[in-house]
C-alpha cells in the first residue's frame, strides 16, 4: 500500500527528493539496480523528470543538469501550502532564495533556498503531484540529515521555520541535524544529506562499489540507525540507512 499522500505532508515535512545528474540514463541504471526502482519518462507529464517508482508508486526523480557547472547532488524538498510565503520567511530569517518559486506544469510549484549557512533545500507546493507515494521503507526516502557548522544557529532557524513539523502535536520529524565535523572534513560546506532505507548496510555497499559508486564514510551508528555515506557513479552523495528493529517506523 502506498502511504502518506498530500494530506499527510504538512508544512516542513520532507515530501520529495530529486537528483541533478549529467547522465540520467546512467543514473537509471545505477539506482534501478541499487534500489529496484523503475522509471517513467514523459517530458510533458513529468516536467522533464525521469520519475522513479517502487512497486508502482513515486519515490524520487532524476533530472538532467542544464548547466555542467551545477552540482551533481540530491536535493530534499519540504512541503508547503504556499511556496512564495515560505521563501519570504526563509529570506527574512537570514537565508537566501536561489531559485524563486516556479510552477512545474500542473505538478506543483518548486523553489530552491538556503539556510543562513548556505545549506540548500527545496520547497514544494503541491499541485497534481503531492510527493512520495512510498517512504520509510527499503529503497525509499527515510531521513534527511542537515550537516551544519553552527548547530545552535541551525536549531533556531529550522525550529522557527518548521515549528509545527518539528514540535507540533502530530510531529514525526523526518530530518535532524549534526555538526559537519562529526562525519565530514571540517571544510565541507553545510548541506542536507538524503538517506535511503536498506536492510543490510554492508551488503548494499558492495553493490554501490560494483556499480561504480564510492564509499565516503563507512557504516557508523547514529541515534536513528546505522548509516553509510556514499556517492553514485556520477558523484552525487547520499546515505544508506539501516534502521534498528526497535526504531523502525
């Protein structure tokens, strides 16, 4: 059964992820084998995206970079009923608007913004596309971790921006934060790291290597499970998350 349609995506809930890649066909081969995704291509229907599906439900998208200077990266999008209003709040709180809210056909409206330290994230105001059809499962989005330099400032920024999603009566946050230096070299820029669920972290690392990816950080323990950080065969970083049995959602 698919879960978590539009009504469940309150403002500040991670609702979608996409990868900007130079070679979408190579991305399909990599992620198709790694996670069992199948892909749909229809430039008019899906805004130029290659939509990834698991058991028929949308779980992510791959999109070709229009400029080779753009980073090869996974981006997490947070739901909002009003992308323009939320972008204004990001700006007022010291963040930046990288890409102003822009309609994606009738799918919805997207924007790219940063927090005050420069970590990029997306905003998604749903139209026909509400977000993930499946999540919190093997081969789907399970978590996003913000790696920040100033964790106190990050806490204040996101607590104000996404207060209900983090602290409201129905809050089940799908993102957290840590210091950059906990996992990465201190010079690494602040960023969000998208996590996909796996059953066996070590076993999947072997597949990542075989498919031409690379291990950035071998498995380590976190409060939300066992994590390894990898890149795909084009350099886009993401994490593998093996949930502890008692904390599975």
